């Protein structure tokens, strides 16, 4: 099979078509899986009950507003302007809701499609971005296309792109910052100390946007910032530069800090502009100084986060996230025979479950462990680069295992899981033994084919398709998935 594929791809016409259209083909797959029937269900699912309504009041008034009790049914039926004048206490920064609200403003808040279109577009853009990143990291068009395809067909990425939550938006900006960091590292001149760092500034702006979506963006600020300074110092040492430590840490390192932190802060504060220039946002009037008032608000939000221990049936321990042990059920409805067109005696189900493609997640989990071990053995710079996204997106949650947290937070580091998977696979594909290398290529092709087949199999429970209840149950491979 691999020989036939190699011979086929050797054809110059097919090769040109692949090089020209492969990127767009993967992007088309991502778009179809994220946009098809996006308006279903016409109900607020899971935490959409907060973010969609908050986004709409934010867009209309500049600050989040309270809603009447049991407002969801009225909102879902088209009464989208029944919000109150009272401010609402929210615990996440505004940018993600501004983005969701923009989609609602363009397509009309009465249309469920509008609630989710912003996250869907960013989910598609993230697939394109990962392909561009993989091309920079692996220096290969084929590995870039493979990375994009795996990301495009993963159920976790599909569900989070089809739901108006903040985490997919956070992931996009963190991935964008990673791209800018790559461009900075590849273009910087470590022979000098310079303020001219346009790609570093772009990274900082993207990191500011990530932090303005959720505070967990700060982890990416810290990890990416440390990586930039550390690699700069190491490159100066490798070049045997005079006073490399002083120039790297107190010279360029300090300049990088002075470029990054103000840019992050400016973007973050800009996301609060509606609350700042308004007069009736939550806690806005507790001080005549808006900065003092904002700081007090942040103290209250921080208190909420550190004290969040409310039991939830779909809460999951971060130790289990890499293995997708407890995926979050965003939506589930059942119907008896004769209801909602159900024709099966056992009944029907419509489910949206943030479950990753099992083959992709389990293989990637193994690859993450392999990546860490390989880096310890070899100190390979590419392994360390990929690990930055994992450290920033996943490791901090291991210190909050007592909090109420959910598996779907994993979307923030999923792109780096996929990069880890391909990094490890490349070790075997490019090994000296030609027979083993050929087998590795066959296994990779088989992996992509099987992962694609599993996507077809699991797709109904990712997009809410009505299916017979026994067929839904067949998808619940582990008791913890129910």
C-alpha cells in the first residue's frame, strides 16, 4: 500500500495538486465538521447559558447584565433583550464574550447559529494555524498537512468549535502567540541587543488577548516568555559570545520583558474598555478611581475561582485529561418511539459530548510521555519547543486538583499534543533502518485512516444527530463516558 502511495505521489501532476490544494482540502474538512448544522440545538448547551447571554448584554451595554430567573427558555425562543439593568458578577475577562457577541450582532441573536459562529471560525482558523506552525517546526509540507488533518477530525476540537464557550477562543490566541514566538526565534539576531523585536511584540499582543479571554492565558505568558529569554541566552552561549549571560539576561532578556508585559497589559485592559468607560458595570462605582474599582473586582473574581469546589457530575481530575477518561456531556436529549420522529422501540438519543477521537488522544498521550523522556535524554530543542504549550496549557491544572474543573479545558493544549504525536512518529519514520522506517510510514498511514473512520463513527455524538439509543450506547466505550 505504501509503495503504491509513494508511486502515485511521485507523479508530478498529482504532487503539484497535493502541494497546491492539500492545505485547502484539510481546511474544507475542518469547516464542514464545524459549520454543518451549527444552529443545532436551538438551546443553550452547558455553559452557553452564561457566555451567550453575557456576550449579548456586553455587546449592547458595554458590561454584563443580570437576567430574570429561568431566562433561558425565553432567550431560546427569540426574546433576547429581556435582560435587566442590574449588573452581573462574572468571573472571566470580557474579550471572549466580545468575540461571541460580534457573531450574534452580525447574524442576529435570535439565531442559534450566531451564538456559535465566532468559535467555529476560530476553530477553523486554528487548524490552518497549526498547519503553518507544523510547517515551521518540521520543515515539511506533508507533516504540516497531517497535523492539520488530525486536528480537523478530532472530536474534542470539533465540539469546542461548535459551542459558544471561551476555551476554544483561548486556544486560538495561545496558538497564535506560539506562531509569533516561532517567527521571533527564527528571525532574531542574538549577536546584538536590540529593541527591534516585531514578532515578539506580536506574540505579546496575542498573549494579552489569550489572557483577556481567560486568566489561564497568564500561564502561556509565563512559559513562552521564559522560553524566549532562555533560548536567547543559550544561543549566545553556543556562539561563544562575550558576556553572554549578562547580555542575554540583563540585556536582551530585560528588553524582552519590557516589550512583552506592557503589551499584554494594554490588550487586557482594552478588553475591559466597556466596563471602564461605563458607569454601571458590576463594582464599577465602588471607587472613584476606575483602576482601584477594577482591582477590587478582580479580587472578588479571584476569590470565586480559588473557592470553586462545587460538586458536578462531569467534573474530572486533571490527571485523567490526557486519556479522556471523563469527557463533558454538553447536551443530551432522549425521545421515546413516536416522539420527535423517533422510529425505534428502544428510543432515540441526541448527544453532544466533548469526547476526543480516542485513537488520537490515547496515541498522543503516549507521545507526550515519550516527548518528555526523549528531551531528558537528548535535550532536543524542538522537543522543548513543543513542550512549552503542554507545560502552559496542562501542567498548571495539576496544582488545582481540588477545584471543580472539566476535561474540555484540554482544548487549550490539544494542538501541542498533536505536535508531540507527529514529533515522535518522525523519529521512527526517519530512523536509519529502512525496513523499520517503511513500517513506520505504513503505521502512520493506517493511523490516519483508522482515526478518520473513528471520526465518522463518533460524529453523531459530537454534533447532536438523532440516533437510536442502542447506537448511542455503543459509543460509550468506558463507563465514565456516560
